C-alpha cells in the first residue's frame, strides 16, 4: 500500500541524500498521532540508509511524494525509517504551505537536550529523530572548515523555547541560494525548520538543520 507524505527535507547525507516528511492522508492532510504529526524517512540498504542523489534529485521541499514501503525498519531514535521500492517513488503534487501552521512541535528542548549533540550514552532515551519548528530569531553564520579554512561551513543560529541553538545546515537548496547571494535572507522574519538527528560520529549524534522553509518565498 502506497504512502503519501509532504517532503520537508532532502538533505546531504554520507554522499547521498536524506529525504523525510510528514505523512498525509488521501486528501493530503497531515496525519496526527498522539497529538504529533507522523513522520517518515524513506531509507535504502546502503551505508547509513542514505538514498542515492539520482533517485530523489527531482524532489523539492513541499512536494507531495508517494512511495511503496517494503518494510518499516525504524527503531529507537530513528523510529521513522522505512525501506521502499526504488521504482515506486513519485511526485504527485505540491503541498499547501499554510497547512504547516500548527505542525511545529513545542517541547522544552530539541530532541531532549539543550545542546547541539546527544551522546551515545543517552540516545536510547529518544524515540524520534525528526521535528518541525518555527523560529523568528535566527542568524546565518559562516565558520571556516577545519580541513580547508578558505571553505566556509554554513550554520544556523536560532532560538527555540528560549534556548539558543547553533547547528549545521544540510539543506542543499538553501546552501546553494546562500552561496549565490548572502543577501537573499534580507527581510525574512520567520523560518520553519526541519531538524534531524544525525548518525553517530565520535560518540555523538549531532542535531542538523535538514530543511529550511521560508514562508515568504513559497
């Protein structure tokens, strides 16, 4: 049976892409379970589940996507994961961004902690790795790369529930737009952010800005 979802992230992951979104009913309305939107992350059996870029290069944020899941393999903090039939992925429409209102979550902290990463000792306390939040207090930052000081790493500093976060951006469309013109964010007063928890790296799971939705630009 096919599953429909609104794409809220198509981000860089381990040389491929991580695609994820909120599941929709047959009328393209978000499905809510236990007061929270139901998320799905289609994954492959490659490496850490990354999807080859060529499979999803035509998918944009807010596209309505249909897939044929082959197995729901989510467990622990990555409870949203599902494998799917490669040739089943299909874009069927565009989601009305005004329906995102009210889907952002209101928790004390992002993924249970105020910091930028979660230690492997505590990751099993978490039962999700995707969330949508809204922020009106944010700033794009450029940090030099450790490997190449001339190359900049783009991060987003933002406030959520009176806590300040400074996280890497892995949204390729946003990164491309920012690199073409650092002024393209001028005048923007509100962002919707799809946030995710990355795979373990040196005993830490880092929080990532996997998708950025600018309401004024949709």
